[in-house]
């Protein structure tokens, strides 16, 4: 284990389940020293996640601190900033993992098409950008600052070749789409531009920036039914956690400013 003086401070948003949870777990299991802020919109879910981590990684010497943060609330983001500022006063790694999809809400008639898009953009793009903007001053206090954006279903070139997981659609209207993704996909594609912009803004400050696509994993996003998950062949969320830890720990430093996947640089 690294010396206490070399402990790095990490914030993982959306960390009470899915890839965010598995990223926290992977960092807890690392032989490097971390204090991890477990970001979560729900305090109760965060507490349950922290308790689960204590049971699953009982020998961990790295530490976890719950950080309540709702990406749709500027005040919540400011409160989270003040909590970190009043503690370590710096942040070494920011992993923007929190995301939301409302496409299935639209299919079920619980949200309009406009709401489906606006709510996805509010969390995945606007909320992520506001949080990043707020926390950048703390990142700049790090000797090796790192900023990761978790992308998903967002690389244009690959989607043009294979639009998985939405199958080909027959002619006619309306379309019978069981698993809709378009609001989520558009917002995550916008997130790639956000990464490029932050990489441009922070290059002279030495902040390393990436967009990371962990692949099609079972994250719990959208409350997809077990039957649909089985047909899609989703991988375990822990795969994403290990990928994000590898980027945070320097294994992809040659790819700074790029959209990278689990098996290399991804096309746009």
C-alpha cells in the first residue's frame, strides 16, 4: 500500500450502483492509496452501497466517503464542492459516471418525447458540465489531475455500421421498438464534445482528459427487464469499473484527449 501522504482523492458520480459502484470497488481493491467520494443523488442508496462495499471488500485499507450530489441541482453540486473543499481541499481524479435515460419512460407513456430528451440532456450533459466546471479549481490543486467522462452508445462511426442494440426496423409507422436508446445516445454523443472542449480548456493546466466507453454492460440503467438483458448479452458492470481504474491509474496516458474503449481508441 502506498504511503498515506501519497493518497489520491477521487470523486465517482452515480456511484451507488452499476459501473460507478464497480469503479469505487475496483479503486478500493487497488494497491494504490485512495480516498473515494461516492457520489449519489440518493443518500439512502449511497448508504446501502457503502455498506455493501464494506461486506464485499472487508480487507480494504482505502476509504470511502458518501457525497450527496444531484446533477440537476446547482445547489446540490455546490454543496458537494464545499464538502470536498472543506476536507482534502483538492481532487486528483474526477470520474463523471452519473447518467440517466428516459427512453423507456417514453415508450411506456410516462414521459413525452421532449421530456425524454430534455431530462437526459439535463443529467448527462448540462449536469455533468456544471459539476465539472464547479470542481475544476480542486482538480487544479492536484499534482496529476485526471478527468474522465463515461460515454455509452455514442461513437458515431460504429453506430452507423451496426446500430446495436436496436434491431433493423421494417417499413411502416409507427415502429415497434422494444428497447429505445435515441435520447440517451444523443446526450452521450454530446458528452464526447464536452470531453473535447474540457481537454482544450485544460491542456495548458496539465489536466489529463478522456471519454471512456466501457462497452455494453449491465448497469441497471433504464430498468431494463432481465429478458431483454439476456437477449442483449450484457457484460458485468465490473468490467467497466476495471477499465476506468486502469485509465485513472495511467494505463491510457498515451490516449489523452481521445474517446477510448476497452480494447483501444474508438472511432468517432
